[in-house]
C-alpha cells in the first residue's frame, strides 16, 4: 500500500502504473484486504487508508527493505521499470 501511495503522490496515475501496481500485488501474493485497500488508494476513495497509517504498520526490522522496494519501483518511469531492468 505504501508503494501505491508513493506512485500516486503526484496526483496522477498513469494506466501503466496502475497495471504495474496490480501486477505487483498479484506477484507478491498480497492478501485480499491489502489489494482492496490498494484499489481504494488508486480510485481516490474517501475511505482509503492514509499513508501515515500504512507507514505505522511497518515493523522496525522491515523498514530498510520497505524503503529499498519503494526506491526500486517508484520513479518517473515506474510503469516501464521492468524494461529498464
């Protein structure tokens, strides 16, 4: 969910970014609740979980890995990152 918030930070979501986020959700075996919350963020649903609440849920031992994943995926060409690799 944090990666979804970061991808939406500029107020725009390209269709390829949304597809890449959905693919990430399926490939990482996210739970149904997480995928539903991700969809709320993408849809700008008024009841989506805030970035602050998502960040609070990250365990101390997982913070560095979380930041690594964000930096690897969230950049201007996010939707083409698989090609960039």
